[in-house]
C-alpha cells in the first residue's frame, strides 16, 4: 500500500522529466529516477528530519538547481 502511494506521488515528476528527456532538453543519459528523487528530497529532509518549515521559495530554487544539473 505505501509503495503504491509513493509511486502515485512520484509519477507526475517522472512523466514530466521523461517528456523533457524525449524532447532533447536534457541529455539522453539523464538519470530520470535520480532526478525524481532529488526534487522532493530537500523538502522531506527539512520537514521530517530537521523539523524546519519549508518556505515556498525553496521549491523554485530546488527545481532550478536540479534542472541546472541535468541540462548540462
């Protein structure tokens, strides 16, 4: 049950990144699975592990950073 829920939550990230890869906006060797893990990781750490609030501005910054890495 938990695995199915996690996969449903990850699917939108995976679908978008796969389309981006198919359009050639990132290299064909881009590890989509790794990128999917990188996107929610900082929010999870900040809220669940460190118990800090997660400012909205961090979401955009995280996406920008991940995209900067996978587009080069």
